[in-house]
C-alpha cells in the first residue's frame, strides 16, 4: 500500500531519481532556467527549494548539506555566491514553472522552470529602471535651459606681446 507517499516516482528507481534530480538542480543553478517536462519540473521544485533556503545562510554546515544533495562543487559555489544574495529577501517561492506546450516526439507536456529573481522580464525592479529613464529625459531639457541662461563670455583680441613682435621683426629682416 502507498498510504501517505505523495511524491512522483517519475518511473525510475530511487537511485536513478535522486541522480536525475541532482543533475537537474545543478543545471538549474548554473543556467538559471531549464526546459523539461511538467512532472520533472514539479519534482525538481520540491527538491531544490529547500536547498535554496539553506543557501541563504552561508555556513560550513549548510554548504555540506547542500553538497550532499548536489554533488557538484561548481554548482554549490554558484549557489552560495550569486544565487543566495539575490534570494535573500524572498521567503520562499524561488522557482517559477511556465508551461510551454507539448513535445513533438511523444506529446509530453513540457515546461520551463526558472529562478524567479534572475528573469529580467518579470523582475519587480523594472519599475525603478523606468523611473530613472524618465528622470534622464526630464534632466536633458533642464541642462539645455541652464546652458542658454549662462552669460556669454566675450573674447578680447589680445595685443601682440613683445616676444611675438620680436619674432615678426626677425621674419621681416630675412
């Protein structure tokens, strides 16, 4: 009986499933988004989100726990160096699954799973960029107005100095 056993076995043995999820988690951390089937994406989300939560606190113990799941030094380093600072303020929901249709070969339902804070299109900080762009546009006419209001300095024609006069006399003597 399978009472209370709710996770998807993905048609694999336990060792094959753990290797699959470990490799997919490493790829997700390295590339920030991957294409896969919906079932694998949902299983990967359950697998990787606790690891992302552990990465928010950079301790030796947490690094060892995460390494025991990922088995990849480069992925662990990437996770703790670049991913963890970006997700530090987020309290969960580090990944997003977007369904992308059906695979041509076997009509499997495919999806894109990505890290939420690394997508520029859905980034909530995009509003700040728009505000800075507006301020630049409004600042440009102000600078032109300031330049127009500035007093014009008239250049005086300088009288030839004694040295310049001497050099002109030498040229005429030749």
